[in-house]
C-alpha cells in the first residue's frame, strides 16, 4: 500500500517505516522502551495527565478526547477492566488503520498495555474485521512474539505488571465498528448497539469498565509518552493537535494513505496525490466516508481539522477523502451511500430500519422531479434526532451537503 | 480439521463464539456452517442454540446456506462504486454463469456484493476467500478465474 508523510511534516509521527516491523525491527527503533519506562518510573495518573495534556482526540470518527476517556475508567473501582482496540475499520473509503495493523502491530500492543496500566485494565482485545486477513496474520504474529519475549503475560519486563491481549475477528458487519455493538460482538452476540449511557468507560464488556479506542488513536500513544505532550502539540492546529492519516482515493493519480498535519488543506492533499487523473477537473470530495459530507471547489483551501470542518457544517470523521471529477456521478454515489446504510442497518430501532428504505424511495422520486429535496431532509432530520446509534443519523450529512452544492 | 478438533483449541469462554465459527467455516470445503455445527458449538460454550444461530445469521461472513469453494466478495462501496464496481459484478456473474442464488454453474464460486473492503487504494477490488485482488478489469478477472479453475492458486 502507498503510504507517505506529507512534505510539510518535518518528522512523521506514525508513518515512520516502510516495512512491517517485526519484534526485532521494532526494538531496534526504540520499541517497548516507553512501556518499560511507564511501568517502572511513572504512576498511572501521570500517564493519563500526559495524554490529557496532549489533547489527543479519538481518530475513530467521533473525536472524543482520549485522556478524558481514560480518566473516566481509571476513576472507577472494579474487579475487572478491559481495553479494546477497535480495528473494525469499515467506514467506506477508509483504509488507514489497515496500514497501521500491517506495518506497526507492536506499536498497538505497546499502546494497549500502556493504556491498561494507566486505567487498571487486566485484559485487552484487538477486534479486527475478518476481511483484513493480512492484518490478522500480522497482529497474530506480533502477539506471539510479544508473549514469547516477555512483553505480554505475567510480570511484564519484571515490573510486577501482568496483562494479556487476545485477538477477535468480526466479519461482514459495518455496525460492529460502533463501540457498544463491538462489545456485544466480543460477547458472542449479534452486533446490536446498546443504549448509551452508560458509556463503555463505565459499563462495557461483560458490564465492566472498558476503554475502547481506534487503531490510529492508539498509534499516537507511544510517541506522545516518549516525546511529551508539548512536542505533540507542535503538530496540527490549536484545537486539533497532532497529525492525521488521510485515506486518499478516487479519481486522483496516486491513491494511498497520507500522514499530514491536522489542518492540511484539501488542495495540498490533492497535490500530494499528484492531481486529478487524466487531467480531469476537480468537482468535489467526499470527506469522512459514507457518513461524511461533500466539499466543493470553493472550499479547496479549507483546513481539514476537526473544528474547521465542524464550523463548515461538515465532519472530518475517519479522515477518508474521496476525490470526484466532473465525470464522476455524484447522483448515483449518493444512492450507493443510502443503499449501504440500508443494508448495514441492524434493525434494532425503527427510525433507521424503516427510514432508509423510505429515504431511498424518496431520493428516487426526487431524481424524477416528483418531490423536493426539503421533503427528504425532513425524514433525514427525524432519523438524525431519533435513531439509537450514529448509523441511523448518518444520512443527514451527505444528503445535506450534496443538496447544498 | 473437524469441529471437535477446532473446539479443543478454545476454552469454554463465550467470547470465542465468532472465532470458532470462523475456524469451522474455513475448515469446510463449501465454507458454510450447518445446524449441526451450531449445535455442537453452542453445547460446548454452554449457550442456547438460538444464540449461536442468531450470531451465525447476523454476520454476513457466515452462511447456513450452501456456499462454494471460492467465495468472491466484490466491493461495492463509495470508491469502488465510482470505479464501476457494478460492471465488474455483472461481468463476473455472466462469466461464471451464476444462477439466482449467485452460485456459479460449476458450483465452484459464490459471488456477492459487499460493503467497503478497505482496498480503496487499489479500487475496483474484490476478495476471493482470504486473497485480495485490485485494479480489476475484465482481462484480469478472466485470468484470476481461470487460474482458480485450473487449481494453480489454492487460497
Ligand atoms: C456505525 C458506526 C461504525 C463505526 N465504525 C468504527 C470503526 O470501524 N472503527 C473505529 O475505530 N470506530 C468506529 N466507530 C466509532 C466508535 O463507536 C468509537 O467512537 C471509537 O471506536 C472510539 O475510539 P476513539 O475515541 O479512539 O476514536 C463507528 C461508529 C459507528 C456509529
Ligand atoms: S440506528 Fe440503525 S444501526 Fe443503529 S441501532 Fe438503530 S437500527 Fe441499529
């Protein structure tokens, strides 16, 4: 897979290798030193303070502050606590977690262990979608290497801290990436999202406090602890610190993962992707995946950070950037998106289950000039307000930003 | 490996349900689960048969219907849609003479359309069992299918 650091980055945080790091390579590059320092020199709350100070926001889509999330779980007394790495990456157009899983599996093991030490967790899970066969192989191998060499298991690095991580495979369900649905899935059930609150940090796997973080979020943990929160905040914008792995695809010359400062512009990403294919004219980009929004020519200079996109009524989401040219059919793309959500709806709640088929019928009527866009938006808005999980809320953004073109 | 041997790899922890189902599916020539598998698995994990059945019918990776030696999953989401994945799907179905259940005439292939496979950098893409294929066109598809039919690519 093509993965590059944007030229404006002096030193990438995540894309620091071009091959898979086996245990030896990882250790040669300073791997597991941070874990050792953490276990022997720091108190759990000192680690949480560092993560809070870094202002790292969750990279799975919802951009919740990671330090605050860890702190919730750390504060609770419980017989068990869990840490889950969400590697179910299913948001259409997103493939950055796959790069991390395939290239830096040990950085995830190290980060999950650091998280467990900080919040008092005694067991971890890496939940990978079954379609990611290569990622599964690499992570499985890395787990074995870590166990065989004393980086996981009993009395890690002779620190007195013991911790286990197990792999779980999903397969063929988008809603499984929703954190509570993922927890249900680990419990061996159908992946129906749970009602929130209580949030997983308070009541998660088997009812115990559970930290659940995205792969890319976790990939930032070791660099932050190693180099400090201030170093991390040199990257990105004031309100969105750090870098982001943008999954760039579509009608461009070079698709791939690009690591850039949060706040990089769409134009800069397009240049890094070597421009539009066959010199076609840029029409728009779908940012944030199927549940994201369309961004147009007049917004090419918009910085791609969490706050700027939110202000513009859009979302950065997972950081997927799908470039469309004048020849690409946006109309049929929108129908594809609605059909995707209809198919992936778990059916637990009425607005989403009944809403999507109706939305599609209305969209078809709209294309035949039989109804107005505002009629569709009324339904999308009701779904947004009343659906149990974000899947049912997801139609609003692509529809709204498409109609506003 | 038969189901009894697969169970030996796992403790009676309910969270192994999907893992066991994955292994059971992989061990079958036609890559589908049957009711008997679910009975054995649910008894082992001490869960209701209905719970195992519920899970097996929720995740589209599992099927209680007859599948095939080669399961072809054609990505149909956003990026691949833009790159004309629907044409790829139709081409495959006609190349393989698929019936209404999307099984090929020779019974070797089962074709389905799936959500994003995360292979957007090599779109249009598909998976056959655990192998990924990208930058597809009619010629490459013909070649891949031929190779599988001749058994030169055992995935
Ligand atoms: C339908 C749906 C699908 C999701 N898929 C994923 C996913 O594939 N990966 C992921 O990390 N988060 C996904 N999320 C977000 C998770 O619920 C959760 O916010 C995230 O794992 C938290 O991790 P973070 O704080 O590190 O971002 C999804 C949410 C919804 C509603
Ligand atoms: S919004 Fe959709 S996916 Fe989410 S719980 Fe309701 S029916 Fe299920």
